[in-house]
C-alpha cells in the first residue's frame, strides 16, 4: 500500500533539497517568508532528557465520558511512555474497565449521578464536573500540556468536557481538546448537543481539534460492522494524542521542543489533524500525497497559520526522505505559516512504512464549519430531507 490516510490532514514544509540537507541540525532556520519558522533542534532536548530518554514535559491525557474513556483504553494498549492517563466519568462501571487497563480514574459528580451516568443529559454532566472541580484541578496540577479527549453528543462528554478543559487551562497548562462529532444516524438531538458543547470548548481551550464521524464514512469500507465503525472513531482520538505527544516526548532524528509546539498551539483556535502512511521506495512522498488528497480534508492547507509536523519511521528512514515528504506539499503552505517539525526513529518498526502526523492550526472558520460538508450540513441527504 503506497499511500494511506486515516484522518483529517497532513502538512509539512521544506526548502530546496540542497538547502535542507546543508542545514546544521543544531540550528534553526527560516524559509518561505519572515513568519515561516522551521526548527531543527537535533540536540535541543538532550540536556533536558531524564533517565530513559523521555522529555521532562508533563503531559496528561484526560478522557471524559464514554468516548473519551474508550480512547484512553486504546492509548494504554499502545503503551505510550511519559504520559499520564486519566479517565473521568459519571459511570462508575465504565471507570472500572479503564482502571483495569491501567488508567487513573476519577468518578465525578457522585452526589448528582450516584455513579450511574448522566443519562445523555449534558446539564447533568456539567453539574457533575462542577461538583468535582477541586478533584479535577488536582488531576491537572503540574501539567505542561493537557489533552481533553471526548466523544461529543452524550451527557458526560458534552457537559463535563468543557468544564474539565476550563480547569486545565486555569492550571496554566497548554490545553488541547480532541473530540469527535457524532455519526448522523445517532440523531439530531445528539448532534445539537455536540455542537453546543464544542462551542463551549472553544472558549475554554487553546486548540480544539474536531473530527466528524460522518467524514469517516468516506474511508470506512461499506461492510465495516457497526461496532468497528465506532471503534475507528475512538481510535482517531487516540492517534491524535499519540501523534502530538510523541513529537514532544520521544528523542528523534529531528527533535521538537515543547516550546516549539506551544508556539503553534497556544490560543490557536480550531485545528485539523491527520496521519498519513506510505510504504516502498516512494513511501515518504506517498504518505504526504495521500494526506493532502484525502476526502476528509475540510479546509485547504494554505489557510493554516501554524503547522506541527512529525515523521516516524524505522532505523532506515533518512533525512532525504523527510525532505521529500516536505517538498510534496511545501507549495500548499502559506508563506507566513509557523512551521515546526520533527523526525523520530522507531526501532520497533519491522516493516518499511513511514507515518506522518500533522496538526494544522489557525484556521479562520465561520461558526462550526469543521467536519461539515460543502453545504455546511452534518446530515447526509437521506436524513436532512434534501
């Protein structure tokens, strides 16, 4: 498989091949205009690396509600080092499953819900989070970066996630929400609850990444079982967190400091995120090309004002390949965009694949356009009455 995309967007940057390869790894250089900044800090993290080679940056991932907890469970299966995982829910039974898989858990709103869930009511979810503000603040304390991940539309996720995000932001952490919007077949009420919750999230976080489950229908095979379709949606949340976290915490061929990531994500608003994969001789170019040609691309790359790009491959991945991937879509990036990228070697990779993870920020979108179709409608024709 020469090119493969699993979610929304992939972008990267380069200058000419000779200029790129001639650059000293310990230096930063600018291309494409005074505002376009590419950091090549091969050794910048090493002095700060604790034992084990991971960044001292404190990253906490808080999964809120059922969808968020499911994403946490999947992240634990991936065994990411250097990240603290929390499952926050009103459903005590669901928290038991997350705890069994190794997550720290917080049962919020025990007075409001008695551990029985929010019953699909966001107001109950909000009240549960408000009841447990002190406990949530304790979870967020000391973090440099907090991910709040959730499936929007339900009671706990829609009601509690904005409160959790607000508390995380108040703690001083860079706060990023990665959330999914429901499938259309889940109903108009659930979609409205999701839209309202996302509007509140936008006011509470630095960056919000919205993945529309409807868009997944364009890449999921028609014979995919229903349960698997929901699992894919949960896995999107996992991949977003994993991709961004690994950029920061794993030492690589080209390292990215937390300060670099913060410069792109701080108060950046709406963002798009994606992962592309390629194999074979042209794997780097194919991964980039597959990403930018995806039907999931809701907004052109050139509209982004900031991009974080990371490329992960096995020990055979070369700097030349990083450059080739960058060149594929360099012309699509705004000249004034702030570009930060890294390259990481994964010694555990046994195949010849490379993976590109990108966060593109700073889109000037009207209302809640991310994840909607060309006409701004979340519902397919057969549900919208068109």
